[in-house]
């Protein structure tokens, strides 16, 4: 029996492309993988550069709940949900995490995933399990098998940086190992 790996999909936000995430979920579902959707309730995640300050990140306006098609799609699924900060800022505070939990309460988040994998949060933060500093699935697209229970990736990179067929081949290979 194969190991169960959870695919952590970082950077789900108001600017997530619905067709890209649907295609990503279809591939993951077809290959039998559970997804941990990491949602940033405020701001835009796909315009962020790691060198930006928190103030610059907060200027990227948008509310996840305003993307009705994405919200409805995720509600129709049985994915695990994480808060990925309130904004996608460096080292979110407890207050920010609590506010993000309130905004996403109808999704029943069970995980906290720090943006940029920064900060030290322990195993639990604000009543949520912490997933941080895991292996990156993109490093295993062509060979090898990750050993972590949860591996992170970004659905928006498939179709942009990597072809979707590479993801599917990788997931099928991992399923067989």
C-alpha cells in the first residue's frame, strides 16, 4: 500500500485562476492525492515577491470571499483547508491568524501555513496544526519521491512554469513507489 502524501497548495487567494485550480484538482483527484488548500483571505498572492515588505504586500487589494466562483468550487470539494496568513505577509501574528480564521470559518480551517515558510510557530498555532518547511513537490517532478507526509507546491505554477502533464506523471510515479 502506498504512503499517503498530502499536497499542500499554497497561495490560494482572490487572484487564483479558477480554470487552473480546477485542472490542478482534477489531476490530483485522478491520482488519488488529498489536497491542503492554503488560503490567503486578504490581498493578492500572485503579484508578491519575497523581497516585498509587509506594507507593500498589504497594498495588493482583494478579498478571497469576493471570488465567488472560486469560493463555491472549494466549498464543493472535500479538501483540507489552511490559513496562509491574513495577507501573505512575513511571519503573521496571532491576531492576524485569528482574523483569518474568522474570515474563513465556513471552510473549517485546520492548518496554519506561514507565507514564505518563515518564522517559528511550533506544531500548533492559534488552535491550528502548523505545516511549514516541508519538501517542495516541484523538486521531484522528474525523479525521486518526497519523504514528507505533506509536500508543498503552487497550483498556479502548472500551466505557467510547468506543464500539467509533468505533474500527473510525477503523481503517478509517486503513487507507484
